[in-house]
C-alpha cells in the first residue's frame, strides 16, 4: 500500500512537472536556444509595470523566465511611432499602437501576421475585444489595454452633475471648459453631440461637427492634453473630457472630481501588441506577447497602468484593486454605447485637419492685427525714407 | 586682401562644406520640393494658393514678433548699458545670471510660467491673500508675449552688451568734454554706435519669436496659435507635409526679407554685428 501511494505521488508530481513545463520558457531546450538573444519593444511612456511603486518589473521578469533581453524604448504618440517605423531607422519586434494606427499599419503592409499557435494565452482575451474593426480577422494584433473617454467635472463647481456632452456647450461654464487639443478627439465629442459617426467619410458631416466646435470655441478656456491633470486637480477648470484611467489618478489628488460617461455615447480605444515587418526575432516577440497575457503578469500590469484590461482573468479577479470599478469597467449599457476610431482615408483626414486649422484660426477679429501691422509697415517705410533723406543731406553738406 | 586658398585650406574647409550641404542646403531644397508638389509628388501650386487661409495667423505671428522685439529692446538696451558701466567682476556676474536660466530647457521654463500665471497660480494666490481680485493672465495674448520676451530677451542683451562693452571709453569722454550731458551721451554717442549690436539683437529675437511654437500653445491655451504651431500641426497630426512645407517656405522668405531690411541699418565696415 505504502509503495502504491509513493508511486502515485511520483506520478502526480511528474504530471504536475509536465504541466509546469508546458510553458515554452520553462523547457530547457527553448531557454538554451534563446538565452542571450534580445528583442526591441517600442511602447508608450509609462505603459508597463516597471518595478516602481512596488510593482513587478515585467521586462526583467521576462528576461528571468526566458533569458531573452528586452530592449525597451518609448514613444509619445502613435504618430511618432509611425514616423519612426516608416523611416526605417530602427527595427522593432513588438510595438503597441492604438486601434486606428494598427489599421493603418495593416493597410500599409507594415505588420507581420502573428502565429497564434504561439499565443497560447489568447483565449484569456475577452471576446468583446477580438476581431475588432481595425483587425477584423484578428491576425495582426493582440489587445493590450482598453480605455474610454468620459467627462470629468468638478462636483463642487457645477450647478448640477452633467450627464451629457452638451454641458461642454453650456454658457454658464464659459471660460472653465477644457477641450482636447487634437482634432480626432475634439471632433469626436462634437460628433457625439450631433449623433454622427466618428468614422464618417462625408465632408458635410465634418462641416457640421466643425460648426459645432466653432460655436463652442468662445467658451473654451484652453485646448490642452496632459495639462488637464494639473488644471482639474487645481480647480482651475470645471469640465474636461479625458480618459477614465487618468481620471482615477486625478481623483487621488482632488476628491471633488467626478466622472461620467455622457449619455450620447463615447469612444473607446484599444492599444494592441503587434509585430512590425522587419522583426529580427519573431519567435521571441510572440513569446513576449504571450508572456504579457499570463494571468499573473497581466494583473501586475493592469494594477500599474490603470486602464481597463481586456484579460478575463484580470477583470474577474476579486483581488484586483479595480475589480468592478464603475469608471474603468462600466456597465454593459455604457459599453454598448461606444464607437472606436477607424483609420480615415487621406482625403477625409485632409478635410478634418483643414477644419481643425480653421477652428484654430477662426473666431477672432483679425482687424486689429491688420491695422497694427499696416501701421508698423508704414512706420518702417517712413523710417527708411527719413534715413535716405538724412543720408543725402549729409552727402550734400 | 583676398588670398587664393591653398589646397590645405580647402581640405580643412571640406568637412564643413559637406556638413552644410547635407544638413542645411539639402533640407532647404526638400522644403522647397514639398512646397511645390502634392502627396503623389506631382508639381502643383495648390499648397501656395491654400495659404490665403492662413494670412491671419501670419499677420498675428509677425505682429507678436514685432511686439516681443520692441519690448525686449526697451528692456535690454538700458540693462546692457547699465551693466557695461560696472566693474568687470560685476559684469561677468550679471551676464552669468542672465545665462543661468538658459541652461534649463525652454519647455520647462515655459511650463513654470503656466504655473505662475494660472488662475490659481502663484501671482493670483498672492493677490487674493492680500485682498485683491485675481487677474486673468494665462490664456491671453499678453501671456504669450510675456513668454516670448522672457525666452528670447537674452539674445537681445548679449549682442548689445558685447558692442557697448567694447566701445572706446575715450569717445564717451570726448563727448562729455564737448558738452554732452549724460542723456545726450547715450542718445548721440552710445546708441548710434551700438546699432550693429541692436540690429543683430533684433534679428535674433524677431526670427525665433515669429516662428516659435509651444509657448503660444502652453501660455495661450491653444487659442492664440502662431504660425509655428500651424506648421507643427501639419507635420505632427495632419500629415500634410506639402502644406507644412509651403507655410515654412513662405515664412522663411518673409524672415529673409525682414533680415535683409534690418541689415541695411548696418553698413559693411561696422563691426560687432552678427552677420546672418
């Protein structure tokens, strides 16, 4: 009997050993093969648990588990990343662009197809975030984080809690409204108010949205992006649109701030891991992507980043500090009332940016400038004539 | 005077010439190329024609540039003159103090101004504490001009100071002997003799303030964008390199005209000015 138990235990142990070695990085042969290699990861700034604030340093952990070194660099915007990639000045193995940029990269044939046989953890991704419009067959991208835009307001300074984007057109808040300083996000708000699609290709729709923004311009305190943090935390503005995850860090510094998903709907973004063409080490890149989807790793990362995770094990983990947080994980009704940015064709982009330029230029009376400028020119001409006159006088003297 | 340059001298100059061709001439040619082509690379004047929509911004940028230059000159000339009258040690300390803030990045300095000028910033908090009504400073044209004066004024002080400090003291004494009072010494002797410094100072303040960006976005709240911001937007968010290039090209031509005009104030034999 004793013998049987020990044999059973042995079998059990070896079985558990086998399940443990199922992960590619625990197999010694894999490790030997990839140890000393490195991958280049190109991500947004402060967008990975890096060991600060008591988190796990995920890149170091990846190296520890696989022996692959991570060469990690940052970018500030999708556009920066795109420019760098397009210029061909550097090669990357993993990049993490947003939805519309993924679509553009796919359209321009700049991404490698991911071998999903190597992404064994892909089943952890919530079905909601699979096969999205930017990658309909889900061959090129693996969702990393999800975020939504909402309306942040200062509960002590509003007359009543807003529930609609139209609060940003309310004259009583004139001079206390902050607005996105980039065309796509700013137009999105106007499009929600008007009930238009964010991805419309019709120039007339953009014209309507532009008129709405122009109408709003006199009420705007400033067009800003990350200054929103400072201004909202210091009670310098009452209303501002921003991302849910960032609202939580503002709320830490100013308890009067509240957040609402406006009833007209809002847009959400998905940042997804992709492998660009020209990768030097596709297998290692796929291992990195798979590693990011490990339940414990994804949890560490979600705790650090504060945006919503597309990972079901994280979402449903009661130990997660944002478990069922209504701001980060809103109810199904809010989630249903959302749109995602798609890549716009060049002509539509042109229409949008021309309107944005006009918005930045319009709405002011330039007469004063013209008058002053005219006066300055006349002054300069007078000065020149006077100098010439004086010169001639000296010449004759 | 002119010597025919030896082979050795030419070899020494070669790296600089190559450098200038690659990093100055080639980019300028690319700007011109983009300005006159469309996205597909075909010749077009569309980008230049489209500029009439940006006339207001051009005028505003130039006007702000003029204001900035005038304010800088009004502050910088007396300052440069005053320090040049002090002992050498005092002079070097003052110039040092002028330079120290420039060791910091101008983005950081501009960001600090945001905190100083904002509605709940240092100035307004102080005003409220002593019972005055707060003043609206941030997000106004005044804030933009303040930011530009603050950032670019040292470029006005330095050339003026270098001209005044090199001035022959005997000339000033001669003027005094011939009956000039202090004011007349300045207006009749120091001021005319420092014209080369003033001209290069004006150029060095006017050019960057017309083409500046960021300051106007941060201190003007994105509502008083200048031509620099517009150019930046064409490249960063609109991907309209062609329009961006044509705005840049026209801006460069305008600035060249301005500088050519300023240079008529300095005759060739005068020294101390910076030839641009």
